[in-house]
């Protein structure tokens, strides 16, 4: 019962944090509010949340990484794939090696393998924290897509590096050649297992659905089980469960193209996954805050490990690590963008203009550490193989927590300033492709209606009745085709905006009328729910 009570209390803190972040007069990112609430919980109760590191990893990371891989725009991911790989793989390796050596030099009491482990956990970035910070100053879409793609891959690469660092700390042995071969197996097998599990599950699900119909609840539950199944299957063969979850998420997009679920299933599933993502990310930040009092209370004992006597040395270490991470990221982003510019010359052979310094600085500041860093550092083992305590574990957790909070604070102040008025290079319009797709869909619909109309008239007779009904629907599609095929694009878009505006006014009036009917008991609750759902779907269609 105590464990259940703690979980419910953490979820309540996540809910309250969302409301508080909107009430505060000063814009504060939700993660910082959640950390603050967690600290209040930690100070006001004697209970402490203690999770087994492997259990913590299993519960939080697979669904979060799976969802990131599933929802990331694949076209945008592939368009900037070279830049994303440079940031997600090259920058992670440079960070692990460079910052690992720097941390070990700065804190000789921390073994080199543990320093590499700490560098590995602070290398992944968190786009959710970035979007929360920049909620009132929107991030350019292409920049956000790059950050999402980078986070998707560097989460996996950073945690794989963490795995090798922990193995070296546990055994005291590290071989670069063996590690490289092991990395190929861990990464390759993990990705393949994630892809195969998703394809097998979606194919089996489609086969069952085609014969016995679709159950929405079962479909949603299956999607929730896929990341955990992929993770456990990969870990069973000593591959990367993290990469298996990422591979499963990316594959889910393509698997569903040929095996479409019902519309109601997709809508309910999206709502469920939105709730899970919000809850898990929130709980991780609340847990960080809840651990802070205990971490701070042992600060003197922790700093004593470094050979110093004053706790403020820990603040110096955190500032030095954050500065080192920022410098490495700034240099790497600048070099990566320069390489991208050199590769992308225009047709006349003239180089594209170099991006302004604010873009490089914003990309650098956007390297905020968040949930994955905390989840990773908490997976450090409690003890070595011989039973002795894991060296400098408390120090590593303290420094990782400090890096998360410091990066959030710095980005909260600096990122909105840099993003204000910042524009990415112009992107080609996709309106023509969208219009062509709408025309193609409308033409296909007309052909299908004509065939269905003909089949009904032959089978049931009374062709005029079906002709009238079919003509009404086909006229709507013909109007769409004529509208998209004219040159009055601006005129049509203005009319479309006016149509949406009047439609939303009408929907608001409908909702008010239904509310009055239910208030006066002239409408049953079941009918009210059905009509409200229809209004919600219509409003979502015309509002976005």
C-alpha cells in the first residue's frame, strides 16, 4: 500500500505542476516546477522512493523512446539525417571521451570508468524540456525536428556508451577492439529485434482483426506492450533494449501504413500515449526533486570523496561540467553546420549563406539535459561484483542532477532571447503536394461512389434514389477538385478561413444548446456523450 500511495502522490504532483507552471507570473518550464514540487515532497515526508536500477530503466525508458521513434516526422528525419547523425553519434562520442577525461582530471577520486559513465549520461539531450522552455517563443520547425531526431538517436547512443562504461567499472577491464565488436552486436541486434517484434505483432494483429473484427481496447494495449516486449527480447540476448525500443517505434509508423486501424482506435490510442508520455516524464522530474534533499544532505560526505572539505566545490564541479558540455556542443554544432553548408551549394555553385551566430548559439543552448539523463544515472549499480559499494555513485548522481537543473535554468533564460525573431532557412512550400493529394483522394472517392452506386442499383433496383444520394456526395468532391484546380489560391484560402470561422461559431452555439438541454433534463446522458463527441471531432477538424 505504501508503494501505491507514493505512485499516486507522484502522479498528483505531476498534475499540480502543469497548473502551477501556467499560474506563475514568470514563465517557468514545467520540468523546473516538477523538480521544485518533488523537493517539497522530499522535505515534507520521511518516505524515500527507492527503485532498483534495472526496474527503473525498464519502466521509464522503453515507452518514452518508443513513442519518440513512432511520432518523429520521418521525412524531416531523413532530410536532415546527416546533421542529426553528426550531432547524435559524433557529438556523443566526443562528449563521452572528452568530458570523461576532463571529469577524471578534475576529480581524481572518481575512477576513469565512472567518469566515462557520468559523461555518457549527460550526453543525451531532452527535446521535451526544450519545448517546455520555449513554449511562449516557438522553436522553428526544422530546428525542432533536428533536435527531436538528435535526441532520439543520442538517447540510445549515450545509454549504450553508459553500458560499456559500467561494464568497465564492474570488471576493471576495457578493450577498445572488443568494445567495438560488442557495440556492433549490441546496436545491430537491438535494432533488428525491435523491427522484427513490431512487424510480427502488427501482422498478427492485422490477421486477427481481418477475421474477427477490431477491439479498440486490445489494440491500444498491444501498442503499449510492444516497447516492453522489444526491450526484454533484446536484453535476453544481451543486445541493446534501448535501441530495440527505438527501432520498434520507428518501424511502427511504416507497419501501420499497410495495416490501418480504425479511426476511433487511433484517436483513443493517441490520447492514451499522450497521457503516458506526460506522466512518465513528469514522474522522472518529480523523482529528481524528491531525491534532492537526500542528495544535498550528504553533500559534505560526497565532497569529502574528492579531497575537499567545502560543499561549494560541488557547485564548481557542476559549473565546470556544464561549461565543458556547452563549449563542446557549440564547437560541434558550428562545425556540423559548416559541413552541411559546404555540402549544399546551390545550382550556380555559390555557397549558401553561413547561418547567423544566434542559430548556432540556440542549437547549443537547446542541448538541455532531462529525463533520460536522470534515468540513466539512477541505473548505476549499487555495488560491484564483489559486493563493495559502486565507487563515487552518490557523487555521480549529485553531479548529473546538478547538470540537469543548471542546463534547464540557463536555457530558460537564454533560449527565449535567442529564439525571438530567429528564422531558419526558407523551406520549399508543400502546399502543391497537399493540393495534389486532396485532388487524388477526391477523384478516387468519386470513382468509388460511382461503383457503389452502380452496384446498389443493380442489386436492389430503384436507381434514382441511389443516384440522388451519390450525386450529393460527389458534388462535394467535385467542388473540392474545382477549388484546388483554379488559380484563385489566395481567394480560396480566404474563403476557407471564413468557412472555418463560421463553422466554429456554429459549433459553439450547438454546444451551448446541448448544455441547456442536459441541464433541463430534456436529453439523456448517453445521447449527450455521443453528440458531444461528434462536436469535439468537428471542432478538432476545423480548429487545427
